[in-house]
C-alpha cells in the first residue's frame, strides 16, 4: 500500500535463506561500522527459525558478525548441571559412571589429559564402587607380561594414577558427608560443592574458550548456567515435601528435565 508512511521498513527479495542471511549480516556489519551501534543492538527474527539457523550461522561467521541463537536447550546438558546431577546421584550410587560424569563436566579439579588417563585405567581393571576407596596397584597395561626394568615406570605411574583417584573422589566424599538433613541442608551442601570447586570462575573460563572457538551460543548458555543452577536448586528445595536423599535426587532430576 502506498498510503502508509513506513520509512524505516525496507523490503527486499532474495533467492534463498543463505542470501537472506548474508544480506542481514552485511546490513548489521555496515550499521555497526558507520553508525556506532553494537552487535547486541540487533535481532534477527524468522517465522520458522529452524529453516534459517544453518544459513545464519554460516553467513554471519563469514561476515564477522557474532550471533547468539535463542533456542531452548535442556538444562541437563549444561556442564554445571551435569556436574551437580552426577554429584547428587553419587550419594546413593558411588558408581564409576557417576564419578566419570562428574569429572568430565569440565568443572572438576582434573584436566582432560588426567581424565583420559584415569578413565583408561578404570576401564582396563573394571574399577567400580568400593574399589575407588582402595589404593590401586594393578599394572596399567592389564595382565600383560612386564619386564623387570620397566617396574620403576609402573610404580611412578601408579603413584600418579592414585593421585588422580584421590583428586577425583575427594570432593564427592566431602559432599556425600554433608548431603543430609533437611532439603535446605542438602541444597546448601550442593551449593557449597559448587563454591568449593570454584565453579563460577571455571564457567567464565569455559565460556571464554567457547567464544574464542566462535561457539557463541554455547558460550552464552555456559555463562547463564550459574543462574539456571541457582533457580533450579531454589525451586527443588522450596517444593520438596520429603527430606530423604532419594526424594531430593528425584525432584532435582525432574527440575532438570
């Protein structure tokens, strides 16, 4: 219609989603450069975002425009919530699966190389349950024949692997000892575990790494996860009628889903 004064609305026609995304990225980049806006001042809206997500990701990266897509993600997939849920589960089941999930969340005291070494040893000897509390003295190569001159290397490795074992389980043992009483007490214990493991600073470092790798959505979700964790923890405590560990675990799992 020609009788509508809409000077700030522009309509253009493109061949496909990629061309549309490239056009939008170029307009944003040009406006930021020439008029002093920030990238965060812009929003790209589509009727069906699933049709445009790939095109936007590719074309915006080509144009050097950072983009955060506002999609829904399950809270249970966030590193902090993996950290928290595996810790809660380990109280009732100190299983290798829960311990490995905890340390592989990226928020434990172990780095990726240490986690890999520990995981390999655990699977070679099928470490489970109470074996985590006992010193490991089994050959890291399993039942293979070992020459005597290599025994020193084995001893050094066993010292190393037992240090990793202790680093992995100590936070969980301390948490298990504190995780009792009322729902409020259990909630405080879980929050204190996150504080003791310096989770907030680790989340910021993790988000920075994702951002450097141009994983902008993952970076933003990681930054937001502390607030999500606190909200879920508050809701779990406030709506929980029972006071048993099993009931807390069940309600917390429900909140994560």
